[in-house]
């Protein structure tokens, strides 16, 4: 696992957008796995700026969703499909025909989960999966003690996650669904490159457990330690509880530039 400590969220966004751009220059039809939440927004802004300036062409890029609320109509403004359309697809000029995501409104939820794993496999797998992290260490919506081998399935949110996400629902926790569909940890680990971005002091404990704690289902993001190409990008505040922070700074500063992340 590589840990890159950046000065701020904007620098993290720029670094990851450049990694996505490099991937797309190499593989124009790459499948990018994207996450919701506030953290990844600087990545999408930086990537959209590169598209605008002609630094990268995304006309053949494909986008895959990480997780979804169960029961919210697809056109609800806070369904993750709507959020991604607004924050990723429209700014990049990518059409819904190049988008794949689970159906949060399916009557047969389990069937929809299995179908989505198949869609991802049939698409050739995710090339780069961008991840945020919950304050409890969750990735996607894999809450603590999710199986590290899990596939896409239904999960019940913890109360803390519903409290954290209430800000997107007029601050009203009662509007936050209890159930979600999420790519499983085993599914996420199949992506070729995992890039986790964490910013702010509120993520410092989760980052320390992810990077320096044991691989343990109680901290789902710690599963990144099992992946051959995982990059954790953190700002100074999110890195503040890392014991090896100086080592991570030293190794990144001395890395050959051509290697990228
Ligand atoms: C939600 C999403 C996660 C995201 C997390 C953190 O739970 N399902 O994918 O990582 O929120 O969000 P934020 O970046 O806003 O802190």
C-alpha cells in the first residue's frame, strides 16, 4: 500500500485526476469506479478541468457506481445514481449509456446485486476504483464487520452513517434510508487499482486503522492492505494519527516521477 500525504484536498484531487487521465490516455475505454460523498468532489472538478482544457479525452470512458440506497427512486436527487449524474457524468460530458450501477428500486434486491457483479465482470472489471472512507472505516457502504470476501449485496446502515449522511437529506435522519446496496469488499478488491482519498481530522482515526492497523473486518478499509496496487491519498489532517507519516513523506518524495501513483 502506498500512502501519499498531500497539503490539502485540492492537491489530492489533482493527483488522483492526473492518475485517471494517465489511465485514460493509455486505455481510452477504461472503466472508472466512482464514489459519492464530499471527499471525491475535488477529484471530479480537477478531471472536468482537464477535459475542458483538452488534456484528456473521456468520450470512451465508462463509469461504474459503488453503492446505492435501497428504495429511493432513481430520479430522487439523493439517489447515488442522481448524485453521480450531477457530479461526475454531466461535468465530464459522459452519457448514461456509458454508466453502470445497481438497481436500488428492484423488487428482487438480491437478484439486482448479483446482476450488478455480473455487469462489472462482463465489462472487463474496474480499472481504477476511487474510494472515500466513513468515520467508522467503511468503504462503499461496507459497514464494520462486513465480510472481507463479500460480494455486492444489501446492507443495513449504522446509525452513525445515517447521522453523517443526514446532511444530504435536509439534516433529517428519518429521510436517510436504512438499507443500501454496496459492492462487496471482495468485489472492490477486484478493481485493478484502488485509490482511497481521505481529508480532514474526522477521518484521522479511520485512516490510521486502515493503514497501520491489522487487516480486520471491523475496519473494512483495512482490506486495502490485501490489494497489490492500493494508494491512500490523505491531507495533513487525515494523516495526523499516522505513526509512519515521515516515512510515507520520505518514500513519496524520493519516488521516480514516471511511476505516478
Ligand atoms: C458514504 C458513501 C461512501 C463515502 C462515505 C464518506 O457512506 N457510501 O462511499 O466514502 O459516505 O463520505 P464523505 O466523503 O462525505 O465523508
